[in-house]
C-alpha cells in the first residue's frame, strides 16, 4: 500500500484520533471525496457509498464488463484469507484461468501480489515421502487490493447489489456490523507493517531485507522481518475492543518455535492497548504499540 493514501486521507478528513483514522481509512482509503468524521460510520457509508451505488459501480466496474470471473475472484480475495489457491477455490475457477484473471486485475489496478516466503520441502533423498497432507501442500502467494475502498466494495457492497438496488439496505448493514472489526484488522496490519519499515527500523539503523506477513502450512504471522544484520523480527496486530494480554506474546513465541527460530524483536500492536500483566512483562525483545503510535504515518504536524 502506498503510504500517501493514509497521509492524504488524514489531512483531507482530520479524524479525531488514530483509532478512528484506521477504522475509516479501512473503508474510505482511496476514496477521494472528503467525509465528515463527526458523523456515525454507518451514516457516512450510506451517504457516500450506498446512495451513490450506481455511480460508484459504473466507475469501479467499468473495465470488468460484468464478467463473473473477475467479480467472483475479487469477492473471494476480499472476504477470504487472500491466498492464491483458496481464492481460486472460493471463486470456483482453476489455476490457469485464475492466473489470467489476476493478471488482468493487476494490470487494471485492482490487485497486487504478495509473494510467499515459505521454502519448498527439503528431502533427505529423492524417494523420501512425507505425510499425505504435507505432500499435497502447495506454496501459495497472496493477493492484496490496491486501496482499502476497493476491498470494502467487493467485500460488503457488491455482494448485496441486488437488495441495495431495490432500496433494501438492511442485509448489507447487518453483514457490515457483524464483520467490521475483522475487516478493519487487515488494514491495521498493513499500516503496522508500514510503520515498522518506515519508522521503527530506522530507529535501530536497520535495513530490512524483507517485511510483511509470513505463512506456511502450519503457521501464520502478521509481521515477519529479516534485517541486513541477520536479525528476525516478528509481530502480531490485534484490532479488538479488549486489551491484549500475555497469552498473545506466548502464542507468538510458540509460532517461532514451530519455525525453529528465536525472534530478536517481538512487536505487538493493539487497538486498545495491553493488560497490566503484559505491560509488566520484562523481556528486552518485546515492543508494544497502540493505534495512536501509528500517527507518524499521517505526516501529522
């Protein structure tokens, strides 16, 4: 994601704090009209998106020609785990057609590719066999939307296009209320990764070889960085209404154990901060951040 998106969004709309900024940005990031951040979030969506449904749809879908191949894949990426294989299965398309569809959507500015850093299986000898589920596992890259607004549209709006056209907004609103926190969580993760690369790493004069999420057959970690100095940093991002406790720290350590690594830095990002128990935890590797700590991304004066 281009950091200019979050900076432009903040200065155009001036949200009251970073919690509100992240939540609204996950919906309106890439939407270029100003919004009134004093209004309730559902009112903003109805006013700026739903009542202008036909106009937005014509603009967003103009090059797709209502092709179910593209619409189904975009929806699958918006609501799934973003993995290439599972997106194709959810969209009910094969790998060859899926790859062609992705390339079209990439060229036209809808999606980008996040490459997996999982390594292929190493066999002690050519005839070595692993368990069936391991043998059948395939390394899968992930897809990302180029703007949060596009992701919001294909996750929430497009699936309810029929009822929205009929003037029945309730199914859309019910689904939105149920899924909002989980939906915002991924945007929060993307912003945490940007903060790590652009502000946290420079504090330690570290150059990152790579950053982003890490996933394989058994483990998924929100943030996984390797530095030029040979360090490994891991992190988790929690967009929940309760404080993050020590259990999350230990879960992340367990993931590292499965990967046979010991992290040099452990970063926890939380919407609402941390429990007293976690704040009191003495571990020199541990760094804690709240949503407000992401404010440098906005170029706020």
